[in-house]
C-alpha cells in the first residue's frame, strides 16, 4: 500500500513520498502518483488533483478576472499552499510559484519545437530543474541534473482528458505538482 508522510524538515506543506515500486506492484513507478484533469479551467473555476486511489488531494483555484492570470494551489480546506502568477511584460513566458509571499520557483518556456518542448524551472532554494518531452500531449519528464524526479503521462489512465504525475520518492510532490500545473497552463494558453 502506498504511504505518504509530511516531513517538517522540508517545511510545512512539503509532502514527501515513501512508496516503492514493490509496494505498489508496478515496475517503473517513481513514487507517489497523482491524477490531473487536462481540461480544467473555465472562468473563476476550480479543479481537484486526486491521488492514485481517486481521493481528492489538492485543489487549484483559477482567478482569471485579474490583470494577471493567478492560480491558487490549496489543500482541501482552502488553505493556500502556493500562489502561481503570470508575469507580464516579459520577452519570454514566465510564471512564478510563490509561498508565503516569497518566490520558490520560476517556470520559463525555454524552447519550443514541433515535436519536443523544453522548459526551465529556476528553484530559489535548490537546484534548477528542466522539463523535456512532448508537453502538449502530456508525455514529459521533470529532471534535476539529468535524473528524472517527475514523470507526466496520459498512458496510466484510460479516462479522456486526464493525465498522471508520478513523483520520485523523497522529492517535494507539491512543488512538482505546482510546476506541472504551471506548464499545462502556459502550454495551453486557452485555459
């Protein structure tokens, strides 16, 4: 059975995975897997991220009636974990992920090609990350120094407009989920 715990060493709200492929009965499973609905936004809408057992784990609030697009990544009680905000007047698309008023990561669209995308994630108090793969089709990986720490894929779910986020054991699952939501929002501008 998959087990998760909150570690205070990473600060409040940091969710670290302790699952193993053997415990979940799957081969190439990185750790904790989440389910995200692909087509989630309408004006002022919210959607939920579920764990791999179908239980609601987090919610995202969309605040589009502001000057800049703003998303709130919240726990199920409505407490803000991250605030995600589009930066205007930039040459390159950028969104910032903030926690308690401080920027924890910036997501930049580094390169778009017809088949593959590359995104740069600048992490304030850690090593930078990259996301590479087919972003538009939700088949990509988030890496740190060439090591996969998160995998995003539609292949794990048969439900239309749904994709999964698999987070490596010991990584900050909440930050990886927030980065995934940012990339999805930036790659699919109409949402």
